[in-house]
């Protein structure tokens, strides 16, 4: 036969249970202090700062640097397009939108020479600039003669 359980033992358990359970609920739902949201907000701000300084800001700086390089393209520069075509800039034709319109420099038409072909591409489709010309004036007089 199993020994009988004492009533005092179960009574102690009930007292411990009734005192501990509401305290745990109060801690879990923030009833004991109003500042339980502050650590969460600090963590949220820290995560956003990490993402900003490690991902967003460097990408914005790289994009700005690339756009500045595209705006400074001139005749004689060696470029690679987004499609992988390697060529030399022959002519830059800036597009104008007319009265009241805003100029879009990344939509300018650029003529490049790749092998024996001449292609017209948009300035924004240039992936990178491989080589920069050193003497645009000398190339200008030679290119207009042919």
C-alpha cells in the first residue's frame, strides 16, 4: 500500500503556488515596473543603427560615387556596359526635356565604339569606367576627321 500524503505538504504547495504565480504573471506582463519597454527600444535602435552604418550608408555612398563618375564621362573613356559590352566613348549627347522639365543626366545618349561597331547607349546603363582618357583635345581633332 502506498503511504498516505500529509495535508500539510499539499497546503504548503498551495501557498507557494498562490504567491508565486501572480508574481510571475506580473513580471511577464510588466506589472512590476513601467520601464520594461525601454530595453526593447534600445535594442531596436541599436539594430537599426547597425543596419544603417554597415549596409545602407555604404551603399548610398557607393551609388553617389558611381553617379558622379557617370556624369564626368567624356570622349575617349573606356567603359563596360551593364550588358558586358566593352567600348570607348566616341560622343556624348545630352538630352534636354524642354521648358519646365528637369534634366535627367542618366538618360543621356552616349555613342561608344566596340571593335568595328558603334552603339548608342544610355549613360545610366554603364556599369563601370575602366580607363579614363588623358588627352580629350587631341582625340577630338582625330575623331572628327574620320
